C-alpha cells in the first residue's frame, strides 16, 4: 500500500498521511517490534486455565483429563463452571489486550497483525508448559477483535450457530476458514494474511501429537480428518482421564 508524505517543521521527521512518523531510527523500530511480539507471545502463553484449575481444585492438572486442553471447555467439564467463568474471558483478554495496546501506542497494522499471531503462537506453544499448550481459540478470537470488527462478528455468529447445532468444533474450524475472506473484504490484505497465519496455527494445534497417535492407532488419514474437522482424538474422551500415548508425558501434579 502506498502512502503519501507530508513535511513537518524544520528538524521534524516526515510523517505519512496516516499519521505514522518515519525516519525515527531503524534499530529502535526493530527493537520495539520485537519487544511487542515477545510481549504478545508471553502474555498469550500464560496458562490461565491450568493455573486456575490447580489453584481452585487443589493441584488438579486438567491436561490429564478429557481433551487434555487447558481451554475453557475442558476446564468447565473437569473443574466446573465457577472456574471456567473466569478462564474464558481471561483467555480472550490474552489476545485482545496485547493487540489493542499496540494499536493505542501507534504501531502499524502490520505490527498489530504480528502481535496477534504471536499471542496465538504463545498460547499453543507456551514456554511455561514446555511448548505444549492450548488450542488457542479464545486467544485468537480476542486477537481478531481489534483487527477486524467484521471478522470478530463473523466468528461469534459461527460459534453461536455451532453451539445451537451441537457442532462447536466444526463451527470453530469453519469460522477461521471464513475469516481471511471477511478480513480481505473489510480490512485489506494485511489483516487477511494475519487471519491466514492464525488459521494455520489453530490447525497445527489440532494436529499436535498426530505421529504418536498414528503409531498407536493407525489410519493416519482418518485421524488427520477427525482432528482437523471434529477436533477429536482417540484416548481423549470428553469426560474422564486420558488414555492416549501423550498422557504419559504430562507431569503429575
């Protein structure tokens, strides 16, 4: 995208028509961008669900039960509504707040998109939990909200439709597949590419541990389909302890 320039007073750097200052120092700009991305990763990666469950349920490790996910749905099923009611909004804020802060500080849309992707990356592969975290849906939803109101509304509509029909996992996948198209139509190429990046990360999280499952259960293509479309894994029931090969790697608390 091309931007015109307007000159300020003597000694002032040129300013683009969108108000962003130019020529403020390449190294400082790179440093600020890297700091913003690192902050997004670290905030997005905070294992809120895991921490809340351990705190409120006397050390219970929610990763050993159900889907093994540390997100709101698994927390609700195995720790109760009184814990999940806090986890959901806080995970949304983990994506929303870092992106909103970069916007308020004055970073470009490109940087805001990078921070959004880093938030989702942190949630899925957090340094705090040996790089094996949650599905990233709530964090991704929060990260999309400051970038694209239309995209955010589209996500909520898909979630609602999925909840009504009882197919929320399929609705989530469909929502983030549609998101790049909505973002392109309403927000342009940069946000569209960011939505594609977020979609790729969410799908990668659904495929976590696929080689181990394929060795244990076979039928790798069927397993891949079940993962990507239905977000289902053998050995991970909605309720109860996990029996899949990966369960052995979860530290007992």
